[in-house]
C-alpha cells in the first residue's frame, strides 16, 4: 500500500532537509585544514573528547597503524568480528566517495541521520576548542580531527561492542590515538609521508609505535630490521605483549583461485586450513593473517581459536573496494589505490601472479608529493603501455611532468599523456583491445584515482 499523500510529502520534505543539512555539514568540515596539512598535536582532539565525556573510552578498540594494508586489514577484522555476532564500528581513511564511508556501523557506512546527530553533538565543543586555540595563536581543528570526534561519538551512541580503528597518519600524534587499543596492529612499515613522519624507517617506526598502550597485545606484520627494535622497546616500556608474523602467526600456504585465493593461515591460537579469501594478491593473504590474529587477540587474548566456519564465512564475504577491484568487463578494468612505492610493488606482484592478460595497459594518476619515479619503476615490468592522466585531487601531479618521468622509465613509444581522465580511460581501453581478446586496464596511482574511475564506471555504490 502506498503512503498517504500527506505522509509521502512529509517524508520527501524530511529527506530533502536531511540532504541539505548533510551537504552543509560536509562543506563546513571540508573548509577546515585537509588531511595532508595536519597539525601533529593531540591537544585539540583531547580537549574535545574531554568536554564530551570521553566517548572513545566506552567501547574497546583494535587500533591499526602501518604504511600499507591498514584499510583492508580493518575490513577483514570487522568481517570476522561481525561473523561472531558483535556490533562493530569501523573507522578508516581516506574515503572513496563520501566521508560517511569512514565511519561504518554494523557493516555499512553510517546513515545520514546518525552522522548528523553525532555532528550536532560534537560541533559546539569543536567551536569552543577552535576559539581557545585561535585565541592562543593556534589553528582550528582539522578536517581529520573533526571526523575522528564524530566517529567516536557515533560509536558510543550506537553503541558498538568494539571499534576497529585505522590511524590517519603515523600513530602517536594521530587524532585516533586519544583511544587506547586493547589490541594494537602494525602492518608492514615502509617509506611514505616523509615530510610528516621522517625520511627514515627508524623515524617512521618511532612515530607509529605510539599506538601501543599499556597491557595491550601487539600484532605485528612482517617488518624490516630497522623497525623491530622500536616495536620491542615501546612494548617493554608499557608492558605490552608482542606477536610477530613469521614467528607467532602467518600465511602457511596460498594459491590463486577464481575470484580470489585459497589460503591456509596460522593464527595465534591454531591453524585455519583451506579458506577462500575474496581478495586478490599475496599481500592480502598477509593482511588476512594479521586481521585474524588481531581478532584472536581481542576475543581470547590469543589463546582461543576461532570457529573455522565463522572464519570461512567472513573471508568469503569480505570486500575491499578500490583494492585490485574489477569494475568493468570487456575489456576488464581494475582499480587499485596503490599510492606509494611499496603499494605499487605489491600491486605489480599481484598482477603478474594472478591475472593472465594478453595485454595490460595502465592509467596512472599520481599525487605530486609521492615518489612517482619509484612507483613507475615498480609497475613498468607488468604494463605494456601507460596512459598518464590526472585525478580530481588538487594534489595531483601535472600530467605533462608525470608523462616525462614515465617516458624515461617506459620509453616514449609506450607512454601516452591524456590529461582528461574519462578520455584517458577510453584511450587505455582502445590500447588494451589492440591486443585482441584478453586485454585489460589497471587504473592506479592514488586513492582518488581509484575513486574517480569507480565513479566513472558506475561502481560507486558498492562500498
């Protein structure tokens, strides 16, 4: 039965008002200093949390840092926890299409209503802290700090049974670190954000281990020898226990399968054989092992094995949009959010191992503050040709400059510069089709590149 006309009109007016208020809230948040222009200081977010009554302390937290793999690790951990029946909050960044994606409750992006309720609750205290800070000659709260406050309030209001929280950048001074993780997760650390974190692995590690809190259990992915001493030292300082991949848990076996891969993992509390993981790439198997061990650590201190069927269910259903994701067929178009050399290398390895394209063409749009040369060098062996373009990010590297770098690495005859991204996709598809049936396109270089291509090809809704 259709709603009465007056009821339908009221509902339409209500939805229109919600859309208007959400747009206004987004514009106000976006007007703040962006994520790449942060202020490494916890004083402002701590003050807001204190005024709100510390909502981040009303639920337990699994806190995730590292360089690559954080978002996927968070999504796998969330899937495992939800499969056990828990109501799970997940905080990740950056987003692909809407800032509501960053705050997930019960496996879905926060609703517009819940986002606005949390925003309205937070805003008076944000404005108060802004006024105090600017009066003292300091900055207003940043975009990221405000989103963190909204997320923690929304999780407390839900309420969630546990929150899986990915840092924005670094660790110790990251705004998410006003929460104390009972489980701290450190995915592999490599070079990125050197202008904020330092230009050595030692400096970056020293910042990231700041998420390790008193009596936590620390789940650590494979690290370089420069990183391990910092993890051990920090754990000793706060009385935390450490579990290292390769020693305490890890990937036992993996093989490529249709639509993903078949993996056997060793967790902290036992082995999990013959699992289908609905994700591509060896790096995703390692992310799965880290996530599995983190959930074991949370649910049973690493001493209680999870139910095999629950793990099978979670792994088969988990998704990670924008990470080696197929968004179109004929020719096949994949997107990947690789945005630094380590991510580009993992992508290249996965493309070589798991896809048998007759010809693979890259659409590359990289941000100006990234090591574009190293990324191009990592991708060169797996791409026959590249189409250089620009994403919608204001930080995008000039296509002409990126094209010149690409020509040095690929050779002029393999490089095409098409600044307009839709036209670049069309050109890449034409080049892929030149190889006959079985050609493919991979669009990569930044999260924004993956998001733009997803939107252009109609995959926006599946986040």
